[in-house]
C-alpha cells in the first residue's frame, strides 16, 4: 500500500516538474523575444534620430532635404544594427535569435517585428516622418 | 469483523505519514513553479524599468512591485553592471543591463531540517536612457 502511494506521489511530482519546466521555458523564450524586439526597436530609433540630426545639419541647403524613413528602414546598415541588437539581447536572455528583423512605417510610427520561438514580437517607435506628405 | 477494522486502522496509520509527505512534496513543487514564473516576470519588468531610467531604486522598486504573489522581502537582487561603473555612470544608451533575482521559498516544517529551496531568475534589456 505504502509503495503504491509513494509511486503515485513520485509520478505526480515528476509530472508537475516536467510541465513546470515547459511553462518556464516558454516564459523565458517569450522574455527573450521581448528583449530582442525592444533592443531592435531602440537601434532603429537611434538610426532614425541620427537621420533627423543629419537632415537638421542640412536645413539651409537648397533644395532642402526631407526625411525618407522608408529608405532609412531599407538601408542594410539600419537592418543589420537592428538585427545585431536583437541577437545580443536575446543571447543575454538565454536564447538564440537567428531570424530577421522587419521595420516599416505604420501610421505615425515605425513598427519593428521579429519572430522568435514561433512567436511574433512587435515594438513601435513614434516617427512623425512616417506620415505621408 | 472487529479484527478486520483494527487491521485497517493500523494500515492507515502506517500509510498516513507517507501520504502527508507526498502531499507536502506536491504542494512544494507547485509553490516552486509559481515562484519561478513570478520571479521571471518580475525580473523582466525590473530590467525594462532599468532600461528606461538607469536608476537602481526604480529597478528594485519595480521588482518589489511586480513580484507578487511572492513576498518582496524574501527577494534579493543584483544589477549588472553596477550604477557607479562604466557604461552606466556615463552614457549607457545601447549597452545591456541585467537584473538577477533570487527568492528563498518558505518551506513548511523547515525547522526539522528540510532543505531550503532558492529560485533564481534573470532578465536583460538594452538601455534606452540617455543622460
């Protein structure tokens, strides 16, 4: 009788631990994805601010240059900065990110997206220059 | 008939301690799971607060505020890199900030020498704060 009770108990404890480990791994992957997309969005925001600062320096040029966010987001240097920021943040969060980072204008903001561990993660950066002129 | 009943009571008395230990183990494992998830979520929130403010007090405050249902006084935390070391004492924007936390699970009957369970979690965020 005692052996049966111990057996059932051990099974319950091991089962609980296995399920817990899966739930926690899921939470860690979710967190790594969030860290990655936030890092990528911050890198894109830095590039956007640098772009605006560059335009400000040319404020008196003729013709006056205008912000081209679509071109900035398609620039391989911007994309690589966002990707490497995501890779670094995910690695420090205990996960490997190997995908790509997409960034595009949506309304008045830059939307940054990436897929990690089967999930879509999104972050947005306010960007007035995204509004169609 | 009365002999059979006596035997059942003796068997139950023998099995009862085992049953109690098994029930305690199941409750402990469940508590452990709750603590691991809560601590993971809280460190993520604290690291996010650190990324936005670069302020240790804000980080620890956020950790304490989001660690429920765990008792904040049982949570210890470490922030890396420290506030008074580079890059955090200069312009840290773009560098990474890691918050580590550990929680000692209160064990029922701990006074009889049951082992202490310590749960740990960490989270990293890219610092967005600028001086």
